[in-house]
């Protein structure tokens, strides 16, 4: 099959909103190859044997310990999963590299150091470096011989990264750029050998540079004292007439924003993967505690209130996993299609990530908030012990919080989700307008009660289709009413983004269950079926609330009443006993004494 046909058939970024997805186009975790399962097991073994026993020493920032652990990870190939073999990596596909991030995501501060090294530290050079730059740096970064860091944030430029004040001025002899300024919150900054640093050439042209730790005029500040991820190195960087060779300009002068924004797309998905791995681990800790803690002469895992918490953890984790690997596979297949078209490695990888930037932002938001929910409830299950540093849940609670700030705050990501959809619609990449008009026409027509759908999962499929209509109706009405001023209505945009994120994850969960039913007897997927139906049941209320908040913020009178009636119609769901479903879900986890999938 030609690449043109493959790309035409594959759902594009954001297109799931207006196009029915099929199981044939959906990758699920149950499809992992034997090799991928072995990679995941290797990651778990590495954490259990090399990292977790040393957490107290790691959090004390014992000199040389974190770099030594990164080197050990490199020796096992865990730093180079996505790096081509000719540059010293393993050359694995995107799904496998995502699995590595998930598998190592439960390593607390170590996971942060590793993600910074393999992601924002290494990828800018891998994707934007010259052949000479890649040859010099990438093999040593792949093995862990050299450690990488990334300097973008400044004291007065956080989310507004392009307002950075660090400058780069060409020296008189034309051989160096002299950097002056500072960076803050730099992960791995205290021990890295190589830094990707952003500065403005002549005070205007935002540009990336590769900087080495021994360059003159470059100094590192003291380690920051943080609320969480205490074992990760976080320092400020200072540049005072720091000479960076002109051959260390990364990418094009004045095009640094291209590097920063493209790397963030991948970073957001990988953060979602790490959050998933952490969520599974801490859920296991909470389940084990519930199975050993006795109150009123009964194990607390027998109490309905505790079982409800355990079940909701499982629902959130399983749904996050379903969406994560659905998108990871999309990126891998799009990258393969671009490669077959003749695109070089870097353009194919970046083009695939950009295509699914909307979904990457949703995965980051959902994953980070899922983990916050899991660690919070894990502390609650531990009761007073959860507030003690003698139990690992207290560390998990502190460490989780940064994820809603990393890789762009969740607020910024919510705004980006809707912004990217609207921009693609304006450019003709997504036919949102005609579908929104069709839904608007449906509002004034008599509802089609027709014959009841009788196929397997037809009610759930209809529910997801209706969810999409709720989004199109709300977003379409907001665009029509507010036009150019919509971008300043951040509250409305975030409500719409929440509707989209919930719906995408609901559809991902449904498709996973449908595909499982195709792979094995329906009687053997009761656990997964309970999770999917529980999530859809709760999602209907979430969509309704977000939709009402958005509609009430811009509509009034007859328009408001019509939109609210439409929202009620599109978020209607059949009665469902979620209490019993959650009891069954929790029962399986409690029997396994861990998160079993």
C-alpha cells in the first residue's frame, strides 16, 4: 500500500473529533510484542534493583550518584531507545521508546533526571543538529557517558519563553557568540556535560546553542530546595561573555522557537507515559497497604469506601494507558509514512509529533492529573501513615505536583488544545466548520428516536458520537458568537478543552474494549468492560458540567436555552450501577495485590 493511501486512511491529528475511529486503526497495550514486554520488564527490574533502594541517598543529592545511575541506565540501552543505531542507540520504534518512559516513570527523582536527559536534553541535538554536532554529542549521550540538560526558562519568562532576555552577540573575529544572561529551574543543570541553551542573537533572534560545561564564562548556581523531586538536580545557569563557537549554533539563527515548541510536543506525550508508570506503581503500593492494614478487626481493603478509591485509581490509569498507546502508534505510523516518502529521520520524527500535537497536549493534561488523583488517594488510604516520610506515598505526593507545571502548565496546554484545532480548521486541515453546522442544524430538528441499536457496544459507540456533537455544538457556537475575541476568553477555551480531552479518552477506552472483544471471548473482558462503562458514565457528567459552564459564559436567552437542551441531549447516558462495577474492579486488584495490567 502506498504511503499516500496509508496517510489518507490514518486519522490525522484532531480528526477523531469528526471521523469515526475503527479498531483496525487502534493499537492497544495488549498488542505489545514479546520484545516490548521484555523492555518493560527490564525497566521495572532496573528501578527495583538500582534506583528505589537508593532513594534516600538520591534525595540527599549525594555527589555523583545520579550521574552514575544515568550511566548504568545507558549501559543497558535505556537512554538510547529512540536514537538510531548508527549514532549509538537502539533504533527502536516510538511505541517502544514510550514504553521505556512508562517503565521508568515510577523512579521518583531519577525518572525526572532520565526524562530530561533523553528528552529535552538529547532530542534537540538529535533532530536539529548538523551531522558534525550529532556525531560529536549523540553517541556519548546515548551511553550516558555525557549527561544532557536544557536551558529555556528564565526568572521572568516561564510560559512566555520567547520573552527571554539572555543575549548572544557575535565576537569581533566572527568565531564565537558571547552569551550573557541567566536561566532558572534547569533540570540536570548541576551535573550535565552538555546544555541546549536559548538566547537572542543581537537581542532579537531567538536561537538555540549547544554549550559545554567547561566553556569560559559559564557558571552553575547552587541546588534549589524544592517541594518535591528533591533528588533531581535543579540549578540556575549564568553566562557572562560566555564564548560559544559559531559551529555550536543549533538549527537556524532566529528559529529557536521551532526547536523549543517541537521538542515540547514529544515531551508532553512522554510525560504522560512517565505519569502512567508512576500511577501504576503507587496504586500497587496503596493496594498492598490496604491488604495489610487492619481496622475494626477487618482489612481496610474490605471496606466499600476504600474499594471505591482503588477502583477509581484503576479506571483513571487504564483509560490513560488506552489513549497513550493509541497516540504513540499513530505517531509511529505517521513517521514511517513520512520516511517512506523520503523524509530524513529528523523531519519524519518531528513531522509525526507535530501532526499529533493536539493529542500530546491532552495526554499530558490527563496523565498529570490522573497521577495527582492517584497519589492523593494513596495518601488517604494510608491515613495518618501517609503523612509520614517513612512511607513512600508521601514522596509520591510531593513529586507528582510538578507534572502539572512541567512541559507547559496544564492551563497553557488546555488553551493550546483548542487553539491548534481552530488554526487547523482555518487552514483547511480539519473540516470542523461543516460538522459544527450539521450539529447546529440537528438542534432545531426533531430527535431521531429510530430503532434501538442492537450490535455489541452500539450504545457506547452512540454515546461517544454524542459527546463529539456536544463539543462541536459548544465550540461552534462560541466561535460564531465571540469570533476574534474568543482567544481572550480563556475560561471558555479551557472548558472546551476539557470536553475534548474527556471525549478522546472515552473513545480510546471504548476502542480498546471493542478490540479486546474481537481478540478474545466477551466473557473474559469483564474487568475492562466495567472500567470502560464506568468511565463513560462519569464522562457524561463531566462533559455536561464543562459544556454548561462554557455555554452560560457566552450565550443568553433563546440561544442559551437551545444550546443547553442540545447539551442535555448529547450528554445523556443510560442508567448504570457504577457502585457494583467499581466493587468488581477493586476486587480484581485487591486479589492481585497490585495494579495487574
